[in-house]
């Protein structure tokens, strides 16, 4: 039989795993900001659909993946 606290701990573990995956995606975008953004490929890497990645990224970081890469390009500039 499952104790109620275990369900909460499992839910928290799943949430932390999702944030870890999103951080990995954000870091990948950060490293390759000069290249075209391929959201479907990033979503496959995270085990999500493109729409689910878009929603999760927006909820976690307050901007869309496209908005994030656009902000990076604007602040860092693009190499000539």
C-alpha cells in the first residue's frame, strides 16, 4: 500500500526531472544560438512533442524557445 507522502514525493521527483530536461534544452539553445532553432528535434531529445515543449519551456522560463533564442541573438549579436 502506498503512503500519501510517497505520492507527493514522486510528483516532486517527476517535476524536478522535467525541469532538468528543460534546463538541458535551454543550455543547448544557449550554446547553439547562432544556428537555426529546431524545436521538433529539441522536443524529441526531451521526449516531448513540439507543443508540449513550447508550453513547458514557456511555463518554466517565462518566454518561448523562439523568444529565448531571439533575446540571446539580440544581446550577444550574431557573428559576422
